[in-house]
């Protein structure tokens, strides 16, 4: 799936815009051991989104706090004092490495400035306090939020390095992975880790080492280490324009490589990295073929084709609201090649209004993403996806997890978007993932009661 020549796109045009404060907080939730997040707004600004986002469901350490601005604070002009009090309390009790202060609609409307409180608290405590302009007054695309998050975290992480900055010359033997599913899989915590191990094993054969991977599975030190590498493989340049400008140096090269979801896509991913870094492509291919996981992936793909070829799949884009770059890359289409290689007939299901200008924008973006041949149909809001699924006579729905009830109402077997993992280890599960579609909801809810391994796909 390659982009059509001459076609352009703006990352995030096929997804829903929203409040960048909620997106920013959700995106950094996995850094709970490094960061604290303070919402500079009223108490309710910090409530609802954490209950509906899977980013917070498994956290043992709660990272989000609120300045809880009251009406009396607004009237008295005391919002900044309230924030300073909150910052000192969070640092005193939680000892974070850094604190992010996210502004809200209320703070923006009353003109409250989080900068001075952050400066005073940082000077007194030595803990980095970073104020970030976020609010719902100007909705931003999820892609814009993801890039903004990345730029801020690189700044914080780099400032914490012992040399207090970037190395003089990036390491020409080091590679970053940016925007890939490099963290543990929700369905199988081993799979994401296996992908990193695969990359390390193959790259070592040609003198490359994995320097850092972000955002998925990254700690603050990983963000700070990004400038040290001579190469960065990025899943989607359009998604990380701001961050790539920060990393741009004479001895650094950014290589756009599509996410390795599926057998062929993983082969192409490793070959593209070898080519982009001037390494021996044949040696990389030989190292990849020697991996047991690749042999397992070949067998799994054959089984998947035998059992599922020809099934009609609804592939949902435009509805995701999770701010995960590995899902946002290429407008959410990065899992499409894996389903096509398994012989499934894929039709896109896009949350949009049925208007001429919308169709023009969709066709332009699909062409730019190399998916102009994909049929698609629209639904205008999540609550009405079920009739569209019924009308399409789909055999399988690959949709964001919050649309599971719509698939159930339509009687269509459901897989949550993101169930396909990267690398050969992920490709080796394609047959099991597709086989498990009819029982996915059951396994998600009751798998822990089924005994060891009972919840695996």
C-alpha cells in the first residue's frame, strides 16, 4: 500500500477533532511513574475522560490531578494562586520527575496564566513544571495533539539528561522507532515486547542498535534519548512534523516506514530500514528469515487464508478517539494490509456526514495513503453504526472498542481496532485473532475466570 504520486494529505483529517487537554492527558497516562498532570481548570474537567479511556484502566499510580478552580477563585482572580497551591501539594506528596500543567477552557477565558506559578514552584522545588496551552476552545485533530505531546516530552526528557542537552553528534549506529506499537499489546502483553526483540535481533546483524522507541511503551528517558540516534524510522511523517523538525540535524535522518502489521508489511519494514540506513538489505532479509516467529507467521497466514478468505470486513476509521499514534498513522489504515493479505474483502466504515466536500476530502486522503481502491460507506455518529453494518452484510467488524455494542446490535462478529499486533510475532497470531472474533466480547469480560491462557485470542 503505497501513496499515490502527487497526492497530499493532512494527518488527522479523517478522524474526529476534540479537546486537546483530554487528548494530552490521555497520551501521557502511561508515564504515571515519571510525570504528574495537573488540570488547570474546574474539578469536572478532570473527571469524565479518565473513566471512558482504556489508557487509565490498568494504572496502579494515578497521574492526574486538578487545581479545582472554584467560582470564588474566578471572581477574586485567585486561579493562579490555586494552581500554585496544587502544584506544591502534588510535588510534596507524589515526588514526580516533572509536572505538566494543562490549561482548560475556563483558564483561557479568564486569562489565567499558569507560567508564573510554574516558574516559582520549579525554582523552589527543583521539579520541572511545564505549562502547556490546551483547551477545548479551539478543537484540534488527534494527530495535532500527538505531535504536540511528542515535542513537549522530548523537551522535558532532554533537559533531564546528564549533559543537559543533545549529544554533539548523533550515533550513526543507533535507530529510533517513532509511532509504532512498541508497547505491550492489550490482548497479549508479550507481543509488543516481542516486536522490539525482533527488531533488535535483525538490526544487530547489520551493525544497528535500537536506541529508543516512542510513544508506545516509552518512559521519559526514552523521549530524552531520541536526539542521540542517527536515524529515526517514523510510521507517518505527516503525524510527527513538529517532532521531526526538533530532531532535524545534519547527522540525523528520518526514514518514513509504514507500520509492520502483517507478514509482508514486516518484511517491507525491515528492508526499508536497511535501505534507509545504508545497510545490507539481503543480510537483513536473511536474519528475518532465521527468526522462528517468521516461520510461524507464514503458517498462520496460510491457515487464516484457508478459513477466512472472502469474508466481508467493515474496517472502521474516523471514529477513534484514543490519541495513540500507532492507531492514527496513515489515518488508521496501517492494519489494512494485514487483513487484505489474509484474503478478506475490506470495506471502510467512516464516521462522517454524507456531503460532497466530505467525499472529496476522503478520496483525496485515501489516494494519498495508497488506498484509493478501497470501497467505503459513511455513518454520521456512533449510535447509528448498527444499521450501516446490517445494510453492508458484513461478516466481521474491525472497529474501535466503543462501537462493540453497535456490532452486537447488528449481529456482526466484532474485533476491537488494535487487535492486530506488529511484527512477525503479531502476524503469527492472525489466524487466532480472526478465529476468536465471535467470542471476543466473552473473552474480554470473562477470560480471567477461564484459567491460565483462557483470555488469549
